[in-house]
C-alpha cells in the first residue's frame, strides 16, 4: 500500500544518509524541510522532499498535513512495561516521607513486583502488558526496549521474556528484549550473593539464550543492589552467550559502573543521575550511549541527569521513559522530551534528537528507525496544527498528536 502525506508544515529529522547517532554540538542541529511531502510504501519510507517536487502518483491513501508537523516516532530504549499489578501504596508511602531505598529494604520495590509477578499467569501478564504497549504506541512510540527483571527466578524470568516475545509477534512496533535477572537479590539470597549470581550465570542465561528470548543483558549496578564486581561477572557471562551488555548505573551513587560498562562495550549506560568527571571521561571515545530517564527523576524527586555536562563534553545522549511500576509509571515520551527541556536544559532540537535517532542507536535500531530516511521504517507522528515544533516540549501537558503510523499502519 502506498500513502502520500502532503502539505507538511515542517518535516523533522530528515537524514539523506543513515547516520547512527549525533553527539555534542551536532545534537543542537535538527534537519527539517518546510512545506514538504512524504511517501510511504507498505512499511517503509520511499521518498520525501519539498512540495514543489512532489511526484505525480496515485497512492491508495493521501493525508493532508496542512499546518501540521511530521516527525519520526519516538524510540524508547529503556522500559519495564511487562509487570504485574502496581505499586500505588509505595507511591503514597513516598509522599509520606519514606525513601525509595527504605521501601526496598522493607521488602517493597522490586521484590514486591516480583511477588506479584510470580502469582500472575503468563496470559494475565500479557493482557496487562499489552494495554501499556498500546498506550505508548498511541503516544507516538514506534520502537521500544522491554526488560525482564521482576521474576528473579529462572521460571519467572522466562515467563516475562516469553510475554515480551509474544507482544513483539502481535504488534507492529519493534520490540527489543533485555534480560535483567540482576535487578535485585531475592530474599533467599540476601546473604548469599554469589549463590544468586551462580543461578543467573549457570541457569538463567543458558535457558534464555537457548530459547532466543533476549538480545541484551542488563544489571542494576548500585549500592544495595549489584556491586561493580558482581555486575562484571554477569556481563561477562552474558557475552559468552552472545547477549549484548546494557547497564543501570549511577542512579543514586557513582561506584565505577560506567567505566565497567564501557570496558565491556555496553550499548548503553542508563540513569546517570549522579555523574562524576571520571564517568564522563570513561564515556569519551567509546561506542556506549548515555541514556537519561527524566521521568524517573521527576517521580522520585531525585537529581536529573546532567545533560549539559554530557553534551558539552562532546558526547551523545538518548532519552527514554523507564516505564515501570515503582519509579516511573508512565511511558509518555512526549512528557520525557518536555521534562528534558524544562529540567535538564536541553534544547528542543537536542531532546528530539535524543528521543529519536539516539534512542534508536541505544536499542540497536539505528539502521531502520529514528529518522526520516529513505528505506527506514515508516514510523511517523503527525501532530495537530501547531505553530512550531517548539510547541511539543513547551505545551508539556497537552496531547498534540493527531495521528501515529507504525510500520505503515495507522495506530491512532
């Protein structure tokens, strides 16, 4: 099927060549075409340009985008969309003064989610998770990474990853699966860390890779969770089975996890709310993408990732939602982009680059997603009539999306 979008007020993130990511000062540059057209064939972009050069074709569908902006769908490189139940009570506990760490130490947090997931069937877990996936798609997300990590046993981690695989098979959005068995230590291994590491390395990883259930392996490297040495054991074991490293680091403390992630060529290091000079130096001249999660900072009232320091050091930066039941119960990437501008002092151009082209890089989809490029997937957001693309982050509480097209299919 051929679709022609005409009279586009401004077509954003147009790239004639397939650029993998943008870094430093390049992040402030967002290539656009005003008064543009875009052609979609089946699930791919096949042509775009100025309206005066619009080809004379007879498409099955014509969309008039007069006074509207068109941009690539968001690429959300860090989520925990597959989970059971919710943690609303912990939300109230934090309002009443209890910290995230205190809640976790009392058996809440990740362990609470693991208990609920264990008691939930695979079908029920799928039904809950697909509602969240459909919601983020309607909000403009066209590619998403989803982690396990609320299982903490081989059986339950596999259950989660099978649900993620099922979602990928049933929806036109590209989903990348990450194995995060090292999300927290189960209660029975509280005083036997090596015992749980052995469980991950000798049971979970072989089982998961035998079923081809994950592309990436992740670890929550933080005080009170997994030490740098423990995280290193897990990433090394994953690499032996072909799992590409990603890592949660520097959410509450800087303990050396960034440098360790870079050492093992982690595709991304995520969170970075606390970032020291040595962490920035470790990222220079690496292929690792720093990823900020501003919605998490907003929800937990913790520091925001120092975006200006990262970008001014010449590094790239991606933005992701961290959609999860405990610290970010929202996958709204429009809010993520707004918050990055408002609280992290990123320009709209930088934030859009971070949530599209750099987000695609952070989930290994740079060749197919994240920009308006001939041959890439037809993942398109069409806004409502707006004055400029600056209005997207400026009007942070408004839904400015008119239509969403993912892999050539109209979602909204």
